[in-house]
C-alpha cells in the first residue's frame, strides 16, 4: 500500500548553515533527502517509516566537482550522470564512472546522488566498491564543524555507519594516483540493466616486472557491508600471476566474504561468482 503523502513533511532550507542548524536543533527528527531514488521506492511500497525530511537540493555547497593536483573532490549531491560526463573522472577514475552507468535507469542516474548512495548504506550499492578501491575520504558536516575520515570503515554493519546525529556527508575526496593502474569493474545481476547486483567487483592493480606491485579489491552484495578484501590483496601483493597465486587469492577471498541466501540469489552462487570475477580480473592483469 502506498504511503499517505500528507503524513510526511519536507523542508528545503535555502542555505547550508540553515540546514545544519535544523539538524543540530532537532537531532534525529530530520532525515536529509538527496535524490530520493531509494526513499521514493519505500514510499510507493508504504514502507517509508521516517516522516520528516530535509531537502538538500538548494544547497550549492554540496554540488560540483573540484579538481586539484592531489585529489578530485565531489559534492555529495553530484549525480551519476554528472560523474559519467566528467572528462577527468573518465580518465582517472573509470571504476566510478562504470558504477554510475550501472546504477538504475537514466532517470535514476539523473536524480540519484553519490552522497545519497553512501548514506543509504546498501551492501548491494554500485558505487561503494569503486570508492573503496580509490581510497576515498569523506567530509562530514555539522553545525559543530567539519571532520574527515576514510570511507573504508565508515560502514560498521548493515545500514549502520559512523554518522552521528546532526551530521551529513558534504563531500567525497578521491586521491589522484601518479602511477598507472589497471582497473576492472563488473556487476552481475539478473539482467543487464536496472537490476540490483547479486555480486559486484571492483579492482585496481599496479604491475611491475610481471608482478603485482600494489592492488585494491572491493566487493558488494557478498556481506552485510561492502567489503575491502585486504587479505586477498595481501595474497597477491608482490606475487607473479601463476595458477598457484590465483588459487591462493580465491581461497583468501572465500574467507573474507559472507554471502547469504535471499530473494535475489544464493550464498553458493554469490561465492562462485565473486571468485570468478577475481579470476577474470587477475587474468586481465596477466595479459
């Protein structure tokens, strides 16, 4: 049954200080509303429990993509379409652009935001694996000030995160890398487009002399949160890509993820696909 619209309240502050002040004055009462692509699904299904929302659409401080020599900073209200169209993101952060292309329909990409995707905290979200691979940092804003923390570790459990009452995600910082990295992104769903992932894999590696000098691997839909596979990375770092190395990496990955059976897939299938994607990534590196 669809939610009853008059029972909800949406405010649209004209400035960021006004928005932060309201969040501070009534902590927990107001939930920030970005693109709304996930919230509107809950509303349509009659499952949107929260009643008071704070629209961020009029806040220019949360928009825009800034390029500096050491990093690229994206406002939390940056849409998937804006990500896909940015030339530097296409060149240096192709995993994030690939994730943006895989997210929902064109309408969702026009409306949905990177910050909203992070705070929605779905383990099946498309952009978080790319953010983990890129060692992203978050800038959290409140009336009390600003704090920054690595994105890795931000999600502490299913739908749980290091966001305290009164805070919102303001910007996402992506450090730029000087050395060339080979990059790989793959989402597996029921169909090619507009599907929630059964497994999602993002990887990047720097090769030197036929061996893996450095590597980053992250997966979605295989645990309560998006996973950075650090033990798998350790099994690969400094190694040449032999069948034995790939087998050891697959064994390490199986111990790092905890897929479940649900309406979209089975734990057994997710584990097999995750290992297949890891092997495909490594085979591409070997070529």
